[in-house]
C-alpha cells in the first residue's frame, strides 16, 4: 500500500533502554517479520553506546562488518532497515565540527548499504548552550536546521524520520495545537521528512483518529507512530505477552506508519508482533471501511497456534 510515493511503514523499532538484542536475535526477528508481512525495522537501541552516548564515534571494522551483515539480512527478507542516531544529549547545533561528525557517522552507515535513516531528539532537555542560543531562535529551529541539512546531505532518502523532543501530547507545551515547538517543526521541517509520535502519552493504550488528525494538522504531515504499547524497559518486572490492540485499522488515513517498540526480552514478542502482522493485513485492505475488520481475538488465536508450533520445535544447536 502506498501513501503517494510512500509505502506505509509497519514493523519493529528496537529502541528500548537496556541490553540490545543480539545479532542472531535480530535475524530471527527478520524471519518473523517476513512471515507476518511486516516491512520495516528501525535500529535504535538506547544502550548501544555509538547510537546515543558516543554518537560521534565511527564504527570499528568489526562493527562495520556486523552492521553491514544486518543490513543485508534485512534486505534479504524484503525489509527496510532504518538506522537511527541520537545526538541530542550533547550536540552543539551551531558547531560545524559536530555537523561534520554527524555527517561522517551517517555516511559510514550509508556506505554499508543502508538507505533509510532517523534522527532522534527524544528524552533530552530543551536547554541550549550559549552559542546555540545566539545562532537559533528556538530549540525547534536548531533541530530543524540540522535535520534538514542531514536530509539533503544523504540525498533526500524516501525514508527519513525525525523524533521531536515533544513526541507525545502530554509533552507538548501548552498543548499540541498551540506548542511553539510543534508549530515550528511542522512549518520548517522539509516535507520529505516524517515525524515520529507516540500518541497522547509516552505509552498510549488507545490511539484515536481525532487526536492524530490534530497532530497531522500541526505537523503538516501524517506522523509515524513509535508504539510503546508493549514496551517494558521502565519496569523489568513486567512482560507484555498480549496481542496488539487499541489501534483501529482506520487510523491509517492519519499515519505514515507504525513501528512497535516491544519487550526488551526478545522471545516475549512473538504474540505482539504476530498480531501486529494481522493488524497490518487489515490496514492494507483499502476500501473495506470496516473499523472492526481486525479482530483481536482471532489474531490472538492464530498467534497462539503458531507459537505452540514454535515452542514444540527442537532447540537449535
């Protein structure tokens, strides 16, 4: 299904805090995603040092080989591999040196065959250093300036995502429709860049067409949902094994895509991702106009049957 020239992005974001998944787990994930009809994987584990804390550092030859193998593994399954970088904790937006380092890092990943990217500015302070305050009219202006330049530098790829610091309604001051930050993003971010959103809250139990239409109007583009419905990095005592729900397929008209940020424990995500695949199949059925086309109960039953088969398989050596 295409939105203009864009395919609806539906899949998985590895974007949690905690130990990242292993390369072997990611390859199993890609196999699952292909089986269940998903199309996009975003690489952005918060605790990968070179993704966030040490974002300026390039990958070693060994790390390059691993990342290239991962990009190739995703492509072999027909998936879009999105590489995300989180420079927001300490980037100096007005620094030509930092901008050069940012370009160097993303060029390195691009040279490995990656063709889709994301810049993440979530979970950071709104404050700017003195040089940035002198160079930019606002925090949003600083972020947009850097994002637009990187987007152009990479050749304006069809998939380029931007995660704002105000990434859900509860973080918008004073509200979505009147937030100077959000209005600047919508007005000044190049139209080819998609904006990430989590809903009314960081973890949104429900998503409504009404709230997403408001966000779409402010951003002047349909947002892409970073869905924390099954995320458990905030409480390791909890694991969410249930089905994907609370998102009517009719929301598609207001979305660029939806990526699920699931449990840290990889194996716990069989049912959430299997049922996400069932949801996406209904999203792709244009013209049905049936908000109840996706049955949580049917999707869960199918996922449980397949999971039981998976659990009965002999352990791999």
